[in-house]
């Protein structure tokens, strides 16, 4: 079954728009990881129910096994290592659901 | 610009799988609201970074104006009124991002 994978982030107050632009650019490499059907990332539009979350990555994978292979993939590891410092990791929410 | 709209939910401990099945069925009507390109809903697979969130709805809309028209739409209002009691509203996160 296909899976919707999401990562919901809260940017640190010190994170600049240039740094976010670099994160955005870096997400394009993630879409090349096998099993990823599509992947989108963006800044959340202001809304009182956002609960302080500022950015979200949403992707579709061919299966939950594809998500399990994505997580340790070198391209994903490099993305996390290169960009995690811009977000409050304690707030990050990672969810997967089959549909 | 197209928009990814997400609603991330935490089901109440009293919510039954039958009630969730009814919620899932009810989401299909939401996909018929004008401007909604696609809409998916599901139970999040167990994962320590889910932070207690149990279900998520992810949709694509043609534009942020389409999302603004979706929120007060009668079909959406009926969905919320008919299903909100199954989730902890204080935890619900609603996000939209353009991509």
C-alpha cells in the first residue's frame, strides 16, 4: 500500500530565510531516493492552529518498506545532518499512514 | 500555487476503531469539495516521533483561496461537526503550505 510520510518542523528563532531556502533546495535530493513517488516541502502559511509549526515536508512512498529504506539512506542522512540544526528537533513530528 | 493542506489528529482513548472507520468514510465527501485535487486520511503507523498523534489528513488544493473556501464549506462543516468528538481538539494541528 502507498504511504503518506510527513515531517512537521518548528524552525528556531535564529533560522534565517536563506537557511530555509537551502533546506528547501536540499529536499529535492530526497525525492530521488528509491521508492519516493513525490516529495514537497514548504513554509506553513500563518494560522492560529499551526501550534508553532513553521515548515512541513510531505511525501508519498510506494510502501512502508520504502519509507524504512529511506530513513537510513545516505541521501536522507546527509539531509538530516546538514539541516537539522535549523529546527527544534524536540518538536519535530514524523508520521506515516497507509491509504 | 497549489497548496498541501494537512490536519494532524490525536484520537481520544475512548474512540473506537468503528468510529475511526466512520471518520475515514466521511473524509471521502471532503474530496468532492471544489478546489480539492486529492485528499487522503489514515491512521499513523506506530513510531516514537509521532508525539501522540494518531491520524492525519493530507490534501492538495488548487490554491490557498481554494483552502479558504473549503473551511466554511457545508460539507466540511458537516464533517467537523460529525467527527470532531473523536479527537482531542486541543492537539489538532492544521497546516497549509504552497509549493
